[in-house]
C-alpha cells in the first residue's frame, strides 16, 4: 500500500493532486504546526496583471497545529468569489464549476481552516478529477517524536510498504531509516507538466488547480497525470 502525507493547503496547485492520485491512501497532516506565509491559507490565481494571492485570514500562531487554526470572520469569502468571477468568467469551463464555487464561498460559513482545505481538496479530487484514493487524517493513527521520526512512525503505524514524498522533504527525511524499516521511499517529480490554454500570458504552472479546471474542464487530469502515459507510448 502506497501512502502520502501532506499538510492541507488552500485550493492547491495541480502537483498536490498529482501526489494524491499516485497513492492508495492520502493523509492530511494537520496535527503539525501551522506555518505562516505558506500555502496553508493562501494560493494564487492568474489575472491580466499576473499572479494574484487569495489569502484566507486566520487567527493563531506557529505554536498551534493546523487543525486548530480558526478563520477570521469577514468578507474574505465574497472577495475570493468575486476575484474568481472577475478573472475567470470568460474561461471556457467556468460555468461548469460556478455552482461549486458559489456553494463554497457564498452558501457556507467556514470557521476552521483545516475543514475548509480538506473539503475543497476532497471535493475537487473525487468529483472533478475522478481520483479514487482513500482520504484520512494523520491524527487517526498513533505516531510519536517530531519531524522525520514522527512522520516515519506514522508511516509504520499505517502499515504502508511504500511512501511517496514531495521533493521539499528531502531536507529532513532520512532515506536510510526507510530502507531499514523495509519501506520503499519514492520522490514525486513535478517536471514535464504540459501547458494548456490560459486566459493570460505568460503561462504559469504555479497557480491554483482552479485555473486548470476553469480552462480545461473534464480534460484537467490529462494535464496532471494523463500526459505521462501518452509520453511513454511514444
């Protein structure tokens, strides 16, 4: 069984969903400390003037786990909705997802950042990208230690024989410990993603998954993982 463990991010980029698609079980690692100025509560969309941040205002500090971070009440939901409408209304598949974003931003009130992120990620994965990976939370399993040791103990507790990690974790993961535990350690490769027709130029890979959905619709998965099988067939 192949496992991936990541902190929840706000409307993350396509690479995040690529990892989810490539494993059997994906765990949200929201029991670890919240990090400011990171992807936990913000992401970027593409506009006529370039990339623009959409940021969810939150209470809390780096001493709190992500799952305990509360959202500041205010107009951010309507502002994010309006930003999406303003910049993507002319995208070819925007209308297909309008009910979805209206439900998220206009019909609900969010208090927990973790709940918001996890709801968005699971909804997009299952309903729009056809991902069948099982989701869970790391807090549902027993783990101990900190950093590398905590993550490794979690992988062991799950009973995974393979672990897929994002490349940034090379800074703290000790591959020898995985080998000693009989767990195959794999590293995600984000290179090679094909470009698609965006509304604005120059092309930008590092934007929210919403940009891909609004511009490619049901073909979105082809630009995340589907292209690999075509490349291998050549």
